[in-house]
């Protein structure tokens, strides 16, 4: 074989592989109409933010059960394949690859942590798989592509809301930022710092830490040395518990202000008196008593973490959309841009803008009093 | 405010915790000459046994500490008898033992996660109301003082054990040359079993103390192990004194390293230290 024959054979092989690869996974063309409709789920079922992931999973299970009890989707039951993303990019990416190429789901609910979603949104966009995240808030996700949606607001809103709240309402002008090096932490930090400086405040120090780090003493020591009036502490549960304790142990008495990840009762029971007076921002959710009762029946206590209402609504929304347009991912995508979902427990209306981002977001501030977070007046 | 005293205290606390991990690791490495990765999970075993006994069952703290430490030791002993000893008898290479220890690391960690969930838990009963001591303008908590005291006592105890007892002599003989030790009549497998018990028990104590200071989670073993291993290599792997020296050096370099640059570089600095030593002094500070 001379060089050009080799080339021709090579090209033919490649074309053959591509063509076969294109047709084979499509499988049988007419699916049996009683088989379940499968969608994927990715969230931190273990690892950082596992408390949130488990709570969210419970809500998804309740929601799926309700959809199926009321006849499913056109008579077909909805089934969710749960995958653990561990709040970590590469783990979530593996989980998404499995859901996309092995389970061939048209839609993935998740991920929760922004780092999870960011890790697989490229692959999902390429393979035309719809992603609906119930929890990821990093601003960068807006630009991810047509197939990526979220019914959780972008941190653009949260960062500037908090900047205004701290500057105007609390009257603090010198702030230190302590943040987890993650898409979420970096995202809020950037928006917050920019807005806070625009308002006329000073960021006296910005200290990052590895998300898995549990020893923040030296970061806090440096913060203490520059005498800020408040610390904006963007951390997930696992680092926040030791972080809040260590702040106290280093003799820091200035107020702590956290991000929406602090809406996890576990933090406040674990740090007990060290958390007294801590504040955080969280998206306002019109939870109704019916939803609270259902969660209590399954979880055993009153815990409803951040993103749990969003996940519950996301399932309902997806079921509604699939009922209308079927399981084709492109049709689901097109329909999602047109849909408006009302009557949910996470927001009065769920509607997406042209980036697939949730339109409008209301935040409230909660403050910790004797181990419980209550709405700040 | 002058932050140097606090930085020094932070470094000492970190160094003390790394010491506890490095001590047991070096002890076991000295006797067996393989990287026992499962050493990390012993910290989680100790921490969780203590958590179960003291917080769930409400047992007296001191009894719970003793049982936690003892059980961690027993798990280490059991791993040696069940996995490493049969492999050693088959003359398995250190590579095989390393891979086996990776399995022995992962399995107990998964079991702990199943039994106790993977959520982060603190062991301390009075968070936030802990006594603080001021040292030259820096702060140190009661728990951290207990950690420091334990480290001093355990290091001293280990040194005495190795140099003043028959058992210690046997351990040192095995470290020098296992074959020769066997020839002169030392029951090496029995001694190595005890070494695993002691090393793992110290790691178990480390887990409990870390739990009091920050908290426990099933995956806590890996980060502790990584830092412990860096400390061992920097100090001189297999060398008890080297481990202590390496641990404190690591603590200081890590915490002073992020004095002028942002905190997220901490782990990068720790590994940079490791790489510098691997290139310029691969046998560590103490080993010739």
C-alpha cells in the first residue's frame, strides 16, 4: 500500500466509524410506550455539601412519586437515575458522562455545586442533553450554552444584593472576604467586591482557601490583623463549621456574613454559640405547609436546606414539559424557554431568560439566634 | 496587631497534628519498608469510634478515648494479620503491598461513610465556650494545648519504648535488617504486628484530637495522610525523630508561606516543599 491508499483507507474507516456510531446508539426507533422515562440527577450525595445533597434527593423523590401517582407522563412513569457529584468537578463530570453516554438521558437535573455543573455543561451542550440545575449559582454558567438552564438565581444577584445590604443596611464600610476556591466562591466574591467598591466601601483583604481545607487559622489570623468591620465568609458546610469556630478561637468578635450555602441547620447546631449573630443571604422561597409536612414525614425533622424547594419544582416543571413535547432533548430545550411555571414552592414564578437563567430573584437575610436561623428584620 | 505570635502558634498546632500521623507512619515504614496508605484511615476509625461511644452512647470521655485508640490499633493489627502478613509470606513486592494498602484505606472509609453518613461532625462538647489562653498576643485553645501535650508525651514515650526496652531493640533490629533479625531469633511477624498496633493507635488518637479541634468526616484520613507522608519524607522516612522534625517544618513553611500571599496556596506550598526535598535531599533531614 502506498501513502495515498493508506490515507483513503484511513478516511473510509473513520467515516464508517462515525456513521455507525451515529446510527447505532439511537437504538430501536419506536420505544415501547409504557417503559419509564428516565432522567438523570447529579448532586453532592457524599462529600462537601452532602447534607444539602441528601435533603435535595428526598425532595426529588417526593416530587417524582407525586408525578407518578397522578398518572406519570402520558401514562409512563418518571424515573430518576441518581449519581453522586461529591461537589467536585471531576466526579460530577464522570457521573454526567455516564448519564449521557450510557443511560442516554435527555435531561440531567443538577449539579448542585457550581463546580459540578461547570464540569459537565460543555459535554452536555455538545451531546445536546438538557441540563437543569436546581442549585448552581456561579455567574459563568449563564454563558454555558443553549441546553443549560437553572431555576436557581445567578450570583450576580446575590453578590450585589449582599454588597448593598452590608454597605447600606449594616453600615459596614471595611470588609474582609474569606472564600472557598470554587466556581461558587469565586463567582460571588468577584461580583460582591466589584459592587462593594462601587458603593464606596473598601475590601481590606481577600483570602481564599482550598475547598477541602479545614484549617483556616492562618487566613483568619491575617484577616484579624487588618481590622475589618465584617467578614464575608463564603464557605460550604464542611469548611464553615471549623472556620466559624476558629474565628471565635482567634478572638475575632466582628460579625460574620455568609453566602446561601450557610442555609444548612447543621452548621448552626455544630458551632452552637460560636455562630451567634452570624448572618447570611438566601433566596426567598414561598414554602407552603403542605411541602413542609411532606418533607418532615420523610426526613424526620423540619430541615429544608437550600435548593431543596428548587429541586422539587424542577421535577414538576420537567414532567410538565416532557408531557407536552415528549422526550426529545431539543424539543424539551425549546419548550423550556417558553414555559412559565407558577404555584411552586421555590419561587412565585419560574421563567427562563435567553441564557437559561431564572428571571428575577428575591433574597432575604437570615440571622442566627441561639442556634437557629431566623429572618432578619 | 502583630500577627507573628499567632502564625507561630498556628504552625505549632498544625505541626503537632502532622507529627501524630508521621510518627505512626514512620514507625510502620521503619519495620516493614512499605508505604502503608491505610494508615490515614486509622485516624477516621479512632475519631468515629470515639464519636459513637461518647456522643451517641454518652460514655465517659476518657473511656471513649481509650477504646477509640485501642480499636484503631486493633484494626491496624488486624489489617497486618489479614492482608499484609500473608502477602509478606508470599514475598510480595512493596508495590503489591502499597496497592493492597490502598484497598485497605478505601474499604474502611466506605464502611464509615455508610454507618455514619459522610457529614462533617464536631466532637467538642462546648464549641465557642472553650477556654482561650493568650500567648504573646496570640490565642491557643484548651484542645490545642491538649494536642501539644499529647504529642510531647507520645513522642517521649515512643523514644523510651524504642531505646529502653527489649521490644524496642527488636523493632530497631528489624528496621536495620529484617532477615538478620530473623536469624538471631526475633519473631519478626509478631513484632511487626505490635508495631502496626502502636502506629495505628497513635493515628487513632490523632483522629480523635483533630475531631476535637476541627471535626471528623470519613474522608479526613486522606488529607491527614498526605501531610503526614510529606512530613515523613521531608524529615527522613522511617526515622521517628525525622518525622517530628519534618512535621513541624511543614507546619511552619505552610503557615508562614501564606503570610504574604493568599491562603489558597497553602497546599501548593506543602507540595513544593516535598518536591524540593525529593530533588535536593531525597533521604530527608535525618537520614544519611
